[in-house]
C-alpha cells in the first residue's frame, strides 16, 4: 500500500446549523444524504454552468465536532472561501480556510490497517483508494500507522493519470469547462436527480441533449511525454489540447466530433497518441485503439 501527501490540496471547513442545507443548494452533488465517514465529489459552478472549483466534501462525526470538510485544490482555496462567503447571506454557517494547518494524504493499492484523521474513500473510483485529512507534518506518522509506504506525490499523479481521471488546472481550465467536459458526470460528481443548485439548468440541458462534444479523454503514447498545453492535431487541424502525462499514459481535452472526422493519426506536439477508453467511461470514443 502507498501513501502520498498531496501539496496541491487544501481544506475549507463549513459548519453551523444551516451547513448541510447551504452546501446542498450550491454544489452539484447531494449533501442531504451524506453521512460521516463518506464523501461526495462535486463542484461549485458559475450561473453559466462552468466549474469554479471541484472538490470533495466529507462530513466529520458529531463526536469529533461535526462539520463539513472540503478537500479542495490548494490554488483555489481562497477563491472557494470567498465564493462561499458571498453566498452565505443570512445562513447560519461558519466558513473557515484551514489550508495552513490541514493537508490531504492519498492512500491506494491497499486498505488502511487503522483509522487516522478524517478519512474517506475517494468517491470517484475505488481504484483511487482513500484520502485522509491530517496536519502535513504528520504524514510520515500517518503512513506508518495505517501500514503504508510514504511515496512522492508524483507517484500518485502517475496512478491518477493511469486511471484516466482528470485533474483541474492541468487537464481542464477552471472557469472555462463544464462538468461534462471534465468527466464529472462519469465520476459521480453530478447528481442529476437533486434539486436546484448554481448552474443546474445548463448542466441538465447538456445531459439531456447529449451535447458534450468536448471531453477529457485518456490517451497512451510511446517515448517522451507530450508537453502539457500543446495542441493535439490530426494533420493540420487542431482537435484538442494535451493535459497531464506520465509513464506512457496521459489525458487530453478533445473535441470528439473533430476526432471522429479525422482521417490522419493524432499527435500531441509531434508525439503520436492513441485514445484509451477506461472502464468507468460511459461515453463513446471514435476510432478507439486499445492500450497494449
């Protein structure tokens, strides 16, 4: 079993009498059925349906003081903190940015031997393992307590990329991507049965009309990794943009309709790439070539 402290993650806490209702009315996942020990993957959107921030929400047990802890991108913790306070109005909630004292430890390739900190299974995919909220300086102690080997964050990144799971800020741009484009609809990040939330009408329209032409798609490549941000082309036509890459696998943001029309192989900055459909994807890919 492996564990890695994720330096790109921060923590925001939402507590108070109205905390559950407050979050439920804002984010893409159902907060009403969330229970301690579990987590939801969700996002706060603009009214136009674009992702401001994606994050996990875990509820602490009442014996530990309760409250909802948001596992958020470290670069966006202040943005999310400010947005939540903007929506707060008269709701009885307290919003705290705890990123200076709490971090996130990812654990995978095994089951933790003991509980440590606020822990929860990654709600996107079982293969992504679990996550623990702990003071960063306790990472080595936490790994030892749960029976894991502490490894570098790059090892977790390679694991995530190998599973084809997108990461905001590198595989898609915050403020410019819809949840469907970031595959949140495939990874449990959107509850289409819940009531209203910010941006809900746009997201529902995309879902019911089936018009998500752009997707974050897993790819494989041989040789040197394509650089992040380079254009993906079919001949002279751009069909997408390269995202993260590691150890022969990567993620690309692609216009699937343009890929379907392509008559030439796909390349990213001159590096040949091939689409790979992961087990969790329910959308179809054109001209799929299975990974070898």
